[in-house]
């Protein structure tokens, strides 16, 4: 699928803009969990339908199937079925990993499983789970995001929303959830993925909003797979019928202020999410480097150069990420904070992300393991890597820093755009020479490589040299 069509490109740009301003959220439906090996609604209720002598494939009102069973047999078997299907610890998908890395402050889901929170925990994020009304009135301290599980949690199957009666009473029993979601739909841009809009609960919320707020000031998006001939075993008549029905459905979503992005295959969701992450990260610059010697620079010149570079990155409304490398980190911090404090109403301390390396083994891991994890964590948050100097002392000799090379390799693996400032020498120069052999292998276009090759150091006017680097960064940042 070509994700850079005008429609998809415009959606991604608008959504990333809201994500950067903290005004974006995401609603995750059963399709996401199904991709990880869990059952969907039909799979969950298949055996229940058989016990009623019904064929699940012929039924569309699945709420009634669950309700018929409860009417006849009570709820115990459904509770057991939920536990059986969702307690197994399936591995998360790449979609879950991307969502966990993105800076959402809130995530909504109708899924019972723990895939979202478990994946966020792997990225050291503290999740405030809210699956019961009483939890809405208290917040977990120091949490990174709130996960609203509208239909309950696997650990409390008896409280899961699954029967017709559950849905009919939802407005009364879970009014606080509806109120909270209504507020978020007004104030944030939502992306719906893996979600069925036939859910009567969501349909009710959207209908209320549509009635109360006729003017649509907030646009939402959903990713929806377009029907293909393969979905109907080659039956063209059936395909044509369902395509007409799908278009009517898309028009209905538009009434609620939801724009549908049609995709050709479910794997396109991963591609779109990856592009969202890439564009979001393009505004974050990881500065890699270390130095005990500054080559052609004096100590003062080198510190001034690094200071100015970090300061100008912040002033372009971009973010600086740094691991506090020896001989480089202090100047990076000082430059960033200089920009922030000189205009604290325009720039924010949040634009500076520091990840100092641990100095002692912990958690059963040695320093090598910890440093590897820290590097991956830092670099995954950036879209650009700027490489400066890169040397260290070894037995009274100055050698190129292998740590900087490792950071470069991780960055390339993660799709970052490298900008080695070759005139700072050492590992930065070595990396530039490696890239020069075949720049296309290193996420660079010919234009960007030529711009990097033409960088010049002007010691009489360091600002001029910095402006050249900033110009390249701005070409990359979208």
C-alpha cells in the first residue's frame, strides 16, 4: 500500500501535530488483540452459540447470543470462557509496541486482555488502569498514561460488559466512563483501530455528541479495511453488495465527525502507525558523542560549538535527547537550558530529554546489558542522530569511542537519519567515511548526503557552521 497518498499523508501530518501538542488519543478494538492470537467476539461466543443450537456464523446480534445463554444458564460459563481465552500470555504485536512508544496520555479500549499495559511496562511506562467506575475517581501517582478499559478487565470476568443487559444498563452503571469519553472526544483527536463501530455503547456516545454538538470542530479518524474479492471467496455479487454497504457505513461515520482511511490489508495498519512514529520522532534529535580530546577545536571552541548547536535545536521547536556523554553532555544540557530559560514562555524543559547511563549493575543485569537497553530506549525516541567527536582514553591513548559507533548502528537499525559532523574528527569522521561508500544504506537521500558532505567549519563564525547543520535537520523534521 502506498501510505503517502495525499489523503493518508494529510491524515498522518494532522494527527502527528495533535500528538505533539498532547491532543491526540487512540481507541483500540478487538482487531488488535486478534492479531496477537486472541479471539474476537465471534470466537469468544462460538461455543456459547453451539450450546443454544445456534450457528455463530449466521448470527449478527452477538449481544443477544450472550444474553440468551445467561437467561438459560446464568453467567458462570461466560465468565469461565473469558478467563480461558484471555489469561494466556500471548506476545504483543508490533502495533502494540508502536502504540506503547508513542506519547499518548490516554488510551481507550473495549478489550479485556492486558496486552496494552504489559507492552507499556516493557517500555518502562507506568499505566493507570481504569476498568471500574470507582477507579475514575482516583489516579495512580507518577503514571505516564491512563488506560480506560470500558468493558472491563480479564481479572474480573464477572464485571465484563458482554450481554445485552450489560449494554442496556451501561449508561446507568458506567455513566462516568461515558462522560469521560465524551469529554475526550471533544478535546482530542481520536484514531480508531481494530474497532467495530457496531458496538452499541460507542454508537450511543457518538450519537449523543452528534446531537449536542452539531458543529464538528474536532475531526477523528478510523482505519478500515476495504472489502476485497478474497473476503467473499471470489463471489463478485457479494463483494459489490458489501462495498455499497461499506460506503454507506463510511458516510454514517462522517456524520459523527469521523474520517475513514481505507486500507487494503491489515498489515497496512502497522505501516501507518510506523509512519506516525517516524514523523513524530523526526522532531527529536539524539546527540551522540564523547570526547577527551577535541582535535582541531580548543576546549572552549568545542564547548561553544556544542552549546550553540543544542540551543538552536531547541529554538527550532525540536527536542534534544542526550545520554550525557563524557566531554559533550554538559554543553548539550547548558545549550538547551539556555534556550529554554531565555524564552521560557516559548520553549519548555520537556524539549530536553536526558538519559544518563547507569554506573552500577542492577536488576540482575551487568553494565553492558544496562547500557544496551538504555541506548535502545533513548534512540527509539528520536528521528535524527547528530554525531560529534567520539573518542575516549585507553591506556594513555586517544581512540575512537566504540559506544558512539554502537549508537550509530542502533540508530540506523531504527530508521534514524544520521548527520555525522565529520570535521569534529574521530568516530564522527569514521562514520562519515563509512556512509560515503553507499549513503543509501544509511537512510539518506542524495540531497541530504550532499548537504552533509558540504558542511564547513568556520571557527571565526561558529554560528554560520551551526546554521548549516540546523538547515539539514529542518529538512528532515516534518
